[in-house]
């Protein structure tokens, strides 16, 4: 369903003020469509605008609770893939006019409008869309409101409750894009509480982590250690006994437990900064010690929640619970991404690397929306669900999470950059690239990204894949080029992306002049590789191999973008809108007319590559039988494939996924384990091994839930039989 803002934009209503001819025509059309007098509608619009302003001022003065309502209704962009996206900015006057018109129509009784209005489908789409949006909005308002008390600034936060409330206000201002304001605020009040000092250190950490600059990393490390010392001074000292046995936390004060939590945060951040700043064996050992210390403190907080019966306030308990769930859940989630051998050792020494348990803990934090940790957890979970789960996992869309965040985000101003990034990421994974482009462009036009240019880099990355979904290789090359030139996170990957998107653009438009530029980019890729924690990132291994192979023979590349589209699970995102996949399928079939199976061993690799990509697209088009046939065809060429040996393991894995999605867990485990055990030494091996463990964990939990459900049903059946027997005996 289209929102009225999008239809107004599409109609190019560039109204400069409310007295223009276009506004008069629009008002007359709306009045005609709704059986109203034009003068009455105009008066109604003006009165509605005035009353809404008065109501807003009244609410602000009275500091009333905010009702979060999911009111966004985005347009289905299935027909937009055949044309280049044109993004048009609305002026503030246009938005205010649109809001006045919508509020005027909302003040009219819905039943009266719908029964008395005959809407012509060709000429009255605007009023129909507004009415439909109004109906949906009213229905949502009456079924899923969420109440959140607005945070407030505390002038002199001396008590723990005041400090928590002030911290909650700081989080609100941070999300509103006032980064520098809150950073200075934390530094000014660092002497008041360890919350403010930790907040100041976290700003330094964020800046250093995003920039990965040696000097900034060392500065952030010093700030974090200082904040840790401050929090440590408020902790209860237990001596060596506290490290050996579980203590009794019944008599701990709320302040001591919160100090334990903040100290855990500083220890964890110190460990992470240490491994980034010092990649020697000493840095690795020191980082592990800090991580263990942080985990012990988080477990102490968990014990405190279990033992302590009397709290200074419910707000204090809720914040400690949310922070503990975030800390332990986030810690366990990070550990779950370690290699299997490492996780087994970590589990043995007392850690928990169960990804699904970690997500359950994080969900508990998300459910507690009144705490200072909700926004941090929501941002972290957005990164997980919109990025990590698609790259490391199989990309299972978590709609309930995004629905919850959308409800919360709807209370925010529409131009908050960090919120727009979240909204855009949500729409991207849901297969709505046109909507996501609007949000990311809005972020780039904001002001906060001037303070934190890393927001720009996130937008460039997401915009790159948004345009890839639309098949706009020129724009994809443009934004990957901006990453290549400005962002230091992974210049190796960004340069390769820029090269292959330029190649796709060159091939589609016969622009042979781009060939030297592409060759130069591919030649530079090996020079840009980097190490993290002493190891080379495995996603860079793939692009290094490909760039070395094709740097001197650019024209030998065959749909190179499709390989990374598969690796980043973009096909899975596109499966929400099947019209996005058909142009991709046509490109593959066009190449299959050239590369035949019978042309020899060199061409066989290319043929199998195309067959595999076609099978992946068909799988996402829900044509599983045809996809399985093609995957098996790739496996039948096992002995004759020369270079593309990764296709064999990937085909086994994809067959396992098809069986998993059809709930045939036995066959799924068979094929998925075969993908790991039967093949080795190929470029995407690390990625496949991550995804194998990911799916096996899900299958294990699903079977465990099935057994628990069967046991519960058997127990209920026995209870019913016993009751029937007792009734029969009594009779």
C-alpha cells in the first residue's frame, strides 16, 4: 500500500505555498471525491493544523506518555525494477500540507466516507490511498499500542535512580543525532557517576573502533581503563574467594551491582581494544584475561538478580536485568562465531557459545523497553539480523523484531540519521530496495554524519546492494567506489566490488573504455589486504583469489557479481519480491547460450558456475524441484571441474537447505554434513563451515523442541486418561 507522501512525490506536486493553483486543485479533487464542500474542506484542514499544533504543545508541557504506533505503510516496489530509481526530495511545506490534508480526512468519520464516496480507480488514487492508510492506522492503534514513558534530563543526579534516568535521557538524545552534545555532556559529568564516565569512554571506543586508527585505539584504551577503575571503586571487594566460589549476593546494594555491570562493560571493551591495538601474542593473552574478567562480573550480576529480594526501585532492577542480558547474550553471541575447535574449548572452561541461547537473552533485553540498554540492544540486534545472519548464516528474516523496532522508531522524528539507517536496513533485508534507498539517502543528507562519517560508509555499503538488487550496476559501482576511496574497513573488498560492478556495467553497455580501469582495480586488490587479530579475514581470501586470476584477463570474468551476491545472501533478501530475481535469471540464461557443457574442460567450469547460479535463483523463486536437478548436475561433474571446486561443497549445502526448508531434517543433516566432510581446500570453505554449524544448531533446537512438545502432549494425554479412569471409578 502506498503512503500519501510517496504518491504526492510521484505526482510531482511542487507546491510552494498553500495558495497555489495546484493546492486548490488538489483540495477540490479531495472534496469532490469525499462529497464535501471545497471551502469546508479548506477550513477543516486549517483548523486541524492549528488544533494539532495546540495539542502537541499541550502534550509537551504536560510531559505525557508517548504511544508508539506502527503507522508506516511502504509501497510494494515490484514494478520498479525495470526502471532506474529517481529519488525526489519533498520540502517541509509539502510535508506540512500533506499532513494537514491527511489530518483533515482523518477527522471525518471513516464509515461515512467509505459509504458515501465512490472512488474512481484512474483519477482518485490519492484519496483512496489516504483512506486505506487511515483504516490501517486506526486498526493498528486499537490493537498494538506500546506505552513508553518519555525520559527526562536530571540536573543534579545524585541518587542511582536519577543517574539511570539521566542516562536514559542521554540515550534518547544520542539517537536524535546529537552526538557531540551528549559526548560533551558525558565528559562534563564524568565526575558525578560511573555511568557518565563510562559513556564518555564508550564515545572514544566508538570513534576508534569505526576508524581503526592506531592513535585513536590507544586513546580509547586509556579512557576505558580510567572508566573501569572508577566503576571498580564502587564494587564490593570479595578477595580471592570470590573468584573460586559463588558468593551470596543477597545483601549487595543496587549501586554495587550496577558498578559490577559497568565494570564488566569496561573490561570487555578494554579486551576488544587491546586485540585491535596490539596484535601480538601478548595482546591476545591480555585480551582473553579481560574477557574472562568481564564474563565473571556479568555472571555475578546474574547471581545478584537471582539472590537479591529487596531493591531500591523496580527501575534499578529492570536496568540491571536488561544490562546483564545484553552483556551475557552479546558475549555468547560473539563466541558463537568462533571456529568449532575454539568454541569447544571455550565451552569446556565455562563459557557458553550457544547462539540460540544468546539470542534468547538478547530478546529479554529487547522486551524491556524502559531501560537505558534497549536502544543499544536494538542497534546490535539490527546489525545481527540485517548483516551477520545473512553473511555467516542462512538469512532467516526476523519480522517480529523489525516490527517491534518499527513501532519504537515511529515515535522518533523522521530525520534522525541512525534511525533511518535501521529502517533502511530493515527494508533492504525485506526485499524493498527502493524504500531502503530513500532512507539511506535521507541519512546522507543529514547533519550527524558530518560528525561521524562512518554513518556514510554504512549507507554506501547498503546503497551498493540496494542498487545491485535493482540491477543498476552503474550506481552500485559509484557507491562501492566511494567506499574504496574513503573507508578503511576493508579496502580489499571494496576495490574488488567496484571492479566487478564496473565490469557488469561495461558488459551491459559495451563500454570497452572501462577495461583498463577494471584491470587496475583488480591489480590493486592484493596490495590492500589486511589482518584482524593477526589473521586475514576469510571474506578477503575469495576476492584475492579472483582478482589474481582475472587481473590480466578481465574479459574472462563471467558474471562476477553473482558470486558475491550469493556469498552475502542477497538472493535470499530478493526472494521477498520475486520480480527482483527474474532479471538475474535472464542474465544467467543468456550466458548459458554461450557456455555449453560439451565445449571442453575449461568451459565446463563456467558452465557449472552458471548452472549453480541458476539453481540458487530458482530455489529462491520457490522452484525447488528444478533447483535440485541443477544442483545434482553440478555434482555429477565432480571429477571434471578444475578451478570452481567450491561449487561442489556449495551444491551439497544448498541441497541440504532445500531439505531443511521442507522440514526433512534427516536428509538435510546428511547433505549439510557432506558439504563439510567431503570437500576441503576451496576458497569459500570457512564460510560454508560457518553456515553448516549454523543450520545444524537450528535443526538440533528444532528436534529438541519437537521432543519436548511430544513429551508434553504425552503427559497431557496420560492426565486425561487418569482423570477419565477416576471419573469412571467414582461413577
